[in-house]
């Protein structure tokens, strides 16, 4: 596989996830792989899905109206349990 601009791929993955909060990794990869030459699309599906998992782990999305958990050392942390 030819060299891939990983920064551009990460930005595309991040933008897609932001625009499609209920989308799946399969949907994301199927759409974004089309930006690559046909002979690279199968490999890019794997790369894009991996980047999608990493992006989701880095920026977890909470359902609307659910505040994030307070830090463990916060006095409020004990109140929620």
C-alpha cells in the first residue's frame, strides 16, 4: 500500500464521527475509503476502522443531558455512588 497521509485520514474520521454520532464504524469506513484509489480501499477499510476506534476512545460521546463523571478525588464523586 502506498504511503497514506495519516493526519488527513484522522481528520476525515473525526469529522465523519462528529457529523454522524449514530453512525457505525462500518458505515464510516465504507464512505471514507472511496477517497482512496480502488486498489487501496480494502486496506484503508481496516486503517479507517482502527482510527475510528481510537477517535471514539479519545472523545467519548455522552447522551444529551448526561454530565460527565466528576474526578475521583472530587467531593462530588462520593455523592454519586
